[in-house]
C-alpha cells in the first residue's frame, strides 16, 4: 500500500491510495472461506460447495466490500497519524479518480479532502463579553410558589359540584324516553371529571349536584373521545358504540382538587422535614431555586454572545466552500445543490464555529473526564425533575438518574457533546472579561428577538 497527499492549495488536498493484491487478498480469501462454510447452493451439501463456484457467485461483491474496508481504515489511520485537521469527510476525487477495473489486481483511489483553516483563538481580558444576571422579583417568586401549591395539592371531599370536581357513582344507560334500558350498560364504579366534560349542557346538569342525586346527561357528547367514553362506561369500544348516548349518573362521592396552603406541610414536602421553618425562609429558598434556574438562561445567552465574539474575531477566515457544499449534498441525499447554495451562509458559520471549537480544545488541552459526564448527567436530570416539581435534590440523589442517562448510548453521546461545550465556554469565560449586566426577565427575552 502506498499513500500520498498532494496539496492543491492551503485548504484543499488529494489523498491517493495505491492498493496491491497483498493489501486485500487474504481478507477476501477469508471471507469467501466463511461463505463456503455457510452458503447452500443447489446440487451441493452445506459447506461442500467448490471454492470456484463460491468465487464466481460472490467474488466481486466480496472484493468490493473488503477493498472499501481497507480504504476506510487506511484513510482514517493516515488522517490520524498525520494529524490532519479536516472538515467534513473525504470524498471520491472529482478530478483524479480513475475508472476501476475489478479484473485488475492493483488499484488506485483518490479522495478530495478539505483542510481546516487557521483560526485565532487566543483570548485575553481585553476582550469583553456581556453576561446577563436576570433579576428575580416578587412576582416570579409568587408564581413559583403558586405552581408549588398546585403540584402539592390533594383531593378533598366536598358537598356540591361547582364545575371542576371529580365524581364517583353509578352510571346507568337510558332509553330515549329517559327510562332505564333493560340489560343496558350499568357501571356501579363509574367516575368522571366534570372539568373534562365537553358538552356544556351536561356540565350545567352536574353543577349543583350533591351526593345521592341523579344527573341525566348525554354521555356520548360529553366524552367524544372513544377511548375515554368506553373507559367511563366500563365497557369495550365496540360495546360503547352500540350503547344509547343518554345516561343517568347517581352521585356517590364528590371530590375537589385543592391547592396546598403555604404552611409547614408544604415546606416539608418541597424541601424536606424542618429544612425550612417559616414563610420568609421559604421565599428565600424559592428565590434561590429560581436564580439557579435562571443561571442556565444566563449561561445559554453567554454561549451565544461568546460564539458571536469568536466568529466576529475570525470573520476574515476563508473556508473550502466548494468542497463543503459538495459534501453537504453527499451526506444529505434529499438536498439539492441549489438548496445548499441558498442556505450556505448559515452552514458557513456552523463550519467555522466547529473549526474554532476544535482549535480551542487543542489550544487549551481540554479533555472530558468521567466526572464531567456525571456532572452534566446531574444537570440534565435536575432540569427534568424540576418539571415535576422536584427541587433541591442532592448530588447523591441525582447520581442514580445520571447513571441511567449515561447507560443509553445516544444520551451518553449527547451528554459528551454537552460536556465538551461546557469545557469550551468555561475556558472562554475564564480568559475574557465578563461584563455583568443585571436585567429584567422581560428585557432578557427581548435579546432573543433581535
């Protein structure tokens, strides 16, 4: 095997790989021997097909497959060993690739590659990047506490239906004249939420009802979703479709969801037994939680501003655009060249940012360790759990969730990329001057409208 690189210009090169029979023959032979053991061909017992027939049937396909494997390994190794910083992936050369004849024993393959340009990632405290500190006001604290009260409420018995209650009772199918249908649906353990009834007439029929009262209503109109309707009746969908729409509901129990009160019970539910002693402490803890959540918003905005700063710093850097446009089409079969041409400005910034990131990783010798992955896993788990009203969990409590995330290959890759970005933006933050700016949430949101 012989590999050479020819530089077309600073950003484009051609890698040529010359293969001799010795580079692929043994691999092809081994695969064909394996085929010979497994294939079943008419006239021969399994494993007894002559090699000549196996080669005639499968030889060229196996040759192509194994040569492609050899080429892939050779290209990757050459790029790695020579520390070539490339953009995209090698593509068959448009100008140097010769027509192949599979009857030959020696082959030459040519690949176009795009080389990353030099970028400036030297950072100093003379460079300023804004860092927005979102102000937490009383309105935000009140809204968060309101959500906590809703999330930690409970169902309590009440005397009368007002319109949002959950009722249990006996559901009886009626005839058109309002009489009980003989042999009709009768669900003695029926339940429904008045708030979810879709028919206004039925909602009004339930309003004011008390335990022991009968409510006649059109159940089919009230619950047009067939699955919900059948579930309420306690029968299959097929049986529900055959039932009359009118029913009588004998109310046995009425419950209403009541939000939790701001008291010691709520404090203990949210933050643990006796962790918070009074309303002032509770509001302070809530404020701290909001500030932690908003810190993520501040960090995200910083990543945008830092990225723009470095892109601006390297705006004169030229990319191998012709190759990149061709590569985008090659890896996205549904895309056409004219689509790429039209949207290339956005692609250009993405490619340039990737070059800048790689340069930062190299310049500052950044590495992602196992602890970094676990820390990111905790962040993601905490954010997910907060959506369900779970706040203030310790690292030990979050570790179990983080480990599960890391067990999933796709999630692990996502967390790795996030950890890399964290390292990159941490080093930027450390080496530039942060211009901290307090800002109201409304004004902060306007930043993203520009």
